[in-house]
C-alpha cells in the first residue's frame, strides 16, 4: 500500500495545526502541545481516581488515548467548538468524519501494528470511563489555556473560561473536581510564586 509506514510522519504534523483559530491569542497553541497536556492530565485524573476513589483505571492506556485524542485533526483540521457542537446533526456528521479520518490514519501503519493503535484512535474501542476521563482532561487543558491567556492580560478568553469552568463542573467527574480543587489554583501563580 502506498501510504503504509507514513503514520508517524503524519502524527508529526500535529504541531502545524493551531488551536483557538477564532480567538486572539497571546501565544499560539498547536494540537501537538495540547495533546501532550491532555495525556498528562488524563493520566493524573486516572491516578487520582485509582488512589483516592478506589477506581481501577489503566492510567497509561488513558494517557495514550489522551495523546492521540485529536490526531484526526491532521486530516479534518480543528473545528471551532461553537460550530462543532451547534446541533446534533453537525455533531453526528463530524463524529462520522472523525471516525473516517481515524481509519485512514490507521491504514498508514503496517498491518501488523494497526490493531495495537486502534484503541487510541477509534472511539468505539474506548470504555465509557476512558471517554469521560479523557474528555475531562481535554476540558481542563482548554480551561488552563484560558487561565494562561488571562494571566497574560488577554481578555479574549474570559467568556470561554466561564463556559469551560461550568462545563467541567457539569461533567460530574469526581477526578476532575479533585484536580480543580487541589491543582488548578496553582496555574494562577507566577513562576516566582511556584
């Protein structure tokens, strides 16, 4: 197959896709940076769940799901949230597009490796708990971006910050609640304060 073995070269292109395209940014964030942060946060939420709430998450697997959670944007681009979630019809169509993009990316791996990567790229391979933890980590990463922009004096992200804070609360994710209570306040500090 012509595209076989191009998977990792395609993944490397995540650094060229900027997030928050409709907003004035103090600094740009690409999906590679965002995905690393989501992986780290998802891992932390899983560890919190295991240690504090008696869960039995596979933290490393969840971290890998977080790492690849937006990789389909290499093909689809980053769809702005107000459009992506405008209504159920758009959301359903976009999920179908994302699934097709994930399958196309998997085709870029040698056949003997594809099955190992399917759980990270295909939504239907995730458990509900994994989906919830990675979604919470994704929202926390976006909230952290808003906090960082606010600290830089950029008022453009204030409404997004309010919306994301509310969204995290409404998720009813105890792991995210613990993170927000214990760790999120420190994102408001300067380097000297840390």
